[in-house]
C-alpha cells in the first residue's frame, strides 16, 4: 500500500510514524493509501529547514521570486490532467470540478506573478523639513497553512502563492483525507526553482495543528475548515501571539425575487446546490423564494431538474457530481436529512438509499430537496455540506434580507432578480461577506479577495488579493532625516557654505 510521507526539506522522514490515516477512494469505498500523521518533532524539523531557507529567499528580488511562480504555473498546466485525476481519486469530485479546483488556485499564482508591483511601498517626500517618510512590506518569516479536504489544490495555492511570493517560508498542513495533490504541488514548486525548505508539507491531525499553533517560530497561520475548528485555531494561535486568519463553515442563501428568470435560477441551482456533492463552502444549499407564487413555480421547475441530475463515479464525464469524501460524511449528511424530517420540514426528494450500480461500496448519496424549512430548525441553522437543497419561503423582500443576515454563517449569498434597485439594496444591507447578483457562486477573482463574515471568518484579513499580501507581510515605516552633513562647518577657512543645523521637530509642526 502506498504511504504518503511529509515533504520536509526534500526528504520525508516520517516513515517511522507511529500513526497513519487511511486515504479512501470514494468511488469504491476502498482504502487506496495511507498518510503519516506527524508530531511536534516532525514540525520542528520543518521549522528548522524553513529558518535556514527563508532569509535568502526573502533577499532575492521580488521579480526573481515571481519568475518561480511563472514557471510553477507552466508546470501545473503541463501536469493538469494527472493532478486532476489524483485529486478526483481522493476527493471524489468529478474531473471537470477537479480541474476547476486547480485552475482557481492557479489564478492566485497568476496574481503572485505580479508581486513586485504589489509590494512597492509608499513614499512621502518632504513630510517635514528635509524629512521623508516611507513604508515597506516585509515578510513575516515563517507562515503556516491548515487546509480542508474540499479544495485540496485551490486553498493551499490561495495561501502559499501569496505567502511565498512575499518572501516567507511556508509550511502547509493539508487535510489528511486528500493530501496527495498538496504534496505534488510542493514538488512542482521545487521543480520550478523554489529553494528547498521554502515550501514544506507536514501531515497530521489535531496533534500537528496544535503544534503549529504553539510553535514560537511560526509568525502567521492561515486556516480554512469548519467553524468550531476555525474558532479553536483562531483563539489558540492568537493566544500564542500569532497573526491568524481562520475561515469557517457556511450556509449560503439564494434569494429568488418574483421577477427572477426561474429557468436560469434552476439551472444555476443545479450546479450551485448539488455540484461537487454540495461539498463547497460557496455552495448554495438554501433557496429563499419571495412570495408563495414564486415558491410554487420554483418548486415545480426544480423537481425535473433534480430528477435529471446524474450521480456517477468521479471519472464519469457525464456525471454532475460524484461521491462524498468518506463514509462518515455520508452518514452525517443522511443524519441531517433525518433531523430535517423530524423537525417537520417537507422532504420532497430523498437522496438517501441511493446506490450506484457496480459501486455499491462507494460513498454516494442522491440529491435531496426540502420545502417549508423554517429558521428555527437545526437542519437550517447548521451546515450540512452535502447534496441537500432547502427551500425557506419568505413573504417579502425584508424577510429575505433578514434571513441570511441573521444566520450564524455569513460566507456568501446571492440574489436573483431583474430589479437593479432591489439588488443594490440587498448588496448594501445584507450581513454577509460575499454577494452574488444573478451569480450563484460569487467566489471573487484572485486579484480581489475571499472571506466571509460572522462564524464564516475569524480574524480580519481575507485570503489572496491585496488583503492576502497584507496578511503575509508586516509593514515597516521609516522616517528619515538627512541634515546637510556634506557642507563644511560654519566658519571654516575656505568660507564654504554653512551647514544647515536644524533641531529635529515634529515634521508637521513646521
Ligand atoms: P475540518 O474543520 O474538519 O478540517 C480542516 C483542517 O483542520 C484539516 O486540515 C484538519 O486536519 C484540521 N482539523 C480537524 N479537526 C481538528 C481539530 N480537532 N483540531 C485541530 N485541527 C483539526 O474541515 P473539512 O471537513 O476538511 O472541510 C470542510 C469545512 O471547511 C466546511 O465546514 C466548509 O464550509 C469549510 N470551508 C470553508 C471555506 C471558507 O473559505 N470559508 C472554504 C472551504 C471549506
């Protein structure tokens, strides 16, 4: 059986690991490999290598750092097929989604190719008499990233692309459920010319995560995962004096106004609610039709669309979505469906009991649809993270704004309407971090920034874009004064110009 090792300064070294975790093939339900689960001692080795490599990496001019990113992008593109298949085989998302996962990460690498421009500092000439002020962004030193299973390529690249381009060394702790692609990405970075020790991958679970949070040499930690863990990471990291950004779970709503194009909405929902088996933090698992007529019409159109969804193995080019990541998660999704039923919601389509012929041991679950879900239900309040769409009927626009605004999560939200005024009001007022207007999955492009509000995001800086650069750098501000030291002292024999000797004053006082 294949055993996946750490990627620490070119050599793994975890071969004698006491603990391992199984990596499944979700299509078959079989264990296909094992990953070592590291300890604080493994992390120490990675940190020592990072400390050795980082100063020289930071001293390389930013244009040359960017060139490594350009080469990495080429290498990932050249290896796209193999990476997408590897990703799909461990995660279970269909190949087209796996390619999208890699592509969205590469877009952050493209942003990182422009790092020299973004890292330029600010300069004020003459902030006072012969006084200039300038500021520069310097790397934190060693950063770490802890990532979830659902985007094993994109989310690591969100983090290491920006952190490394800024001159940091980076230690990645990917999800133990699908860790192979992150290791391949680190190998490709090295092939692209990244010095050994600048990007390393350590595997593990809570033990490794807590070691990262407690390690005094790691200055910044970026986390993406579920909210309770995000909150834990945030508190423990901050208590250890680190900079922490911790993105959490989600329950995104799609508001459907009475004037919306329902055929378009249904087409959008098929992908946004069920694509990738609902295992996306920007999935749209709650739809909020405004008015009962909208709700009835939407429901009627959703039924055949759900019926038409094809669930298949992740390599099936015709499949809309594949299996969920493991058996425990499939059970969790099924339990939430039962909770919804027990709480009195109407289960219109039941995806439990679905089995794919020839793949009965795979982690498949059919699409489910609930109607008459209400805000007091636990099944509404919590994230299900599966192919389950809930209809929550709203009598009016005000209720539709209030529902996502008052929900504990605030990652993404969408409104479907032809009314620009309603859309504009909604975007301005809704208490959520990322808004789509007739866009079901409003993931911002790489040069903007990604981050949710409330329990979807702890900390105050977002992923990638300029916000990412702010997170992975510290600002240093220099106030400089250059008295005229070149001239000869007053009264010297050759009668040269007098030296200007002014007392230092607060720059703005003169
Ligand atoms: P998870 O919270 O189980 O795991 C995330 C990371 O935390 C993994 O690396 C895991 O090894 C580690 N971890 C797990 N348990 C831990 C513990 N007790 N202590 C310390 N670390 C621990 O999340 P997941 O199931 O891999 O991913 C799905 C979740 O991630 C969903 O809630 C989804 O909404 C969320 N997510 C959020 C975003 C976002 O940007 N907001 C993006 C993608 C996924």
